[in-house]
């Protein structure tokens, strides 16, 4: 098998695992209802949500999006660790290149706010310093922020703090790579349409599980409301949230 044939197989395996995890997520509706009842219900009431069904749909959509982002980030990290030479995954991606150890914070896309960016930089600096502390004889350790998606970029950056809260990371330097240059650096350039096409059987299975999950969550929520002698409307959902919170304390 050539390297060109090997890379897609490893990447596909990482995303097959992602889809297996999504399937497990949708097959636990009772656990999801518990999570939804811990949300801030006032947000949905002020949005104009009137029924328990509408709350279940919108709250589940928000919950699953957060879950998907986390799982997708883990899948990308696993894929990149598998195909990038001399790399290992974990809490971050670590790659050995030409005598330099790169500690890489892998992100799926560039769209975070300034606060999230500062936190990512802080985590990256902490990992870099930890590596140097544990291996004081090793001097060639560098940091990189790698974005799978976004405008192509490959440049050295210096973080400039605009607030006292981020003074600890002021002047921190790191390599910034995004889009095609980052994937090429990781030896992970591939055709996303081919990948999606190859995963269609698993995607359809997850799609069906999601539809069933939405209906199961709606039913489970209304069942709990009925057991508490409540209506199937948003004010009743808020009261159910209060009761569950009181039991948890």
C-alpha cells in the first residue's frame, strides 16, 4: 500500500469512530433529558418557546452541537496523529520534525472569540512550559496553533495582550497554521467529498438514530411532566427544572 492510499484509510478510521460515538450519544435519550433539564430554561422561555416539544427540540439541538464540536475535535486530532509522521495524540498533538518537538493545539475552525483565543494560547503556553520543565535538556520545543479549516495561513505570531487578565501570555510566540497548509504539514491533505461519500452508510445510520432520539426525548420529557402533574408547556418545563434542581441539592 502506498502512502497516498494509506492516509485516507487512517483518516476514515478516525471519523468512523466519531460516527460510532455520535450513535452512542443518540441512543441515550433518558440521559439527554436529564442534561436538558439542567439547562437555563429562562433562555428558551424568553425566546418565545411555548411547548415542551419545542423546548426539547431546541435544547437538544444546542446540546448536541456542543457535543459534536468536542467529538469532532477529538476525531481530527486522532486522524492527524495517525497520519502525521512521528506524531502522538492525547490532550494535544505532539510531532517531532527535524529535531524539534512541536506541541500543537488542534482546532476545527477559526471562529472563536477573543476570550476563547486567549484561553487556547494560555493552554498552549502551559503545555510548552510543562514539556520544558520535564525535559530541561531539551531546548528545541515549539508551540503551534493548528486550524483544520479557515483561510490558508502559515506564519509566526506573537500574542499581544489587551488586558491585564492576559498579561501572563503577553509576547508568547507560536506558529500559526490554518487550512490547507496545516493539513499538508500534517500529511493529511485529502478530498473531503470522497471521505463523506465513503462514510454514507454510517452517516445514514446516525441520521436515523438522531430522528428517533428527538422523538424519544420529547416523549420522555412529557412523561416526566405528566408524572409531576404538570402541563406540556414551557412554564411547566420551568417548574420541572426547579423541582429537579431542588432534589439535586
